[in-house]
């Protein structure tokens, strides 16, 4: 008897990769190898001064938190997106993909996940606009 064709399984969307401190990898402060050291944090990029590192880490952590979503300016590129979303939804980078509003905005711009959005930076303004319109 002929075997019925099997429908392909949709790929599982990978989560935004973060280190043990909750920081996503960022080319401005982390080694291009994207490796982690023994304590689970990203390996630091050489030649980055402490002030710059602290500023970028604060941005990535969404350190400027407040009750007003506008405390962190709307991102125009992927590097500021995680901090902006964490500030807006009071979450950690690990939780971003699970937020219903984020999923709805990703669907609106036809992206499977944040990594897909990062690979299509021209869609980030529409994604941000969709998030802003939800509230």
C-alpha cells in the first residue's frame, strides 16, 4: 500500500540567547566568538572600556525602568530591542518571546521570532509601532 506523505514539521523558534546574568550577546561589548566563560557570562570583547561596558549592559538590562513605557526610547535597531521590550513589559530577556503582545506584533510583521526580526532590521520600526499601538 502506498505511504501517505507526511507534512513537514514547523521548526521550533529559538529563544533569544542570554548569559547567566540575563544579558543577550551584544557585539559592542562581547567577543565575536559568542562564547561564555566558566561562570556562564559572555566573554568580554577586548579593548572596551569599563564605562562603555557599563552603559551597554545597563541598556541591555533595561536599567532605566519606570511606570512609563517611554522611559527607554523606541529602538531603531535590534541591539536596543531587548532592553526596550524588557522595560516596556517589566520582564527579563529570557521571558520576551512568551509575552502575548510580542507574539502578536511578530505575527503582524510576519516574523516567527525575535531572531527572525533581528535578521530583518527594516521590520523593526513596524514591530515597535505595533507594540506602541497595543497600549
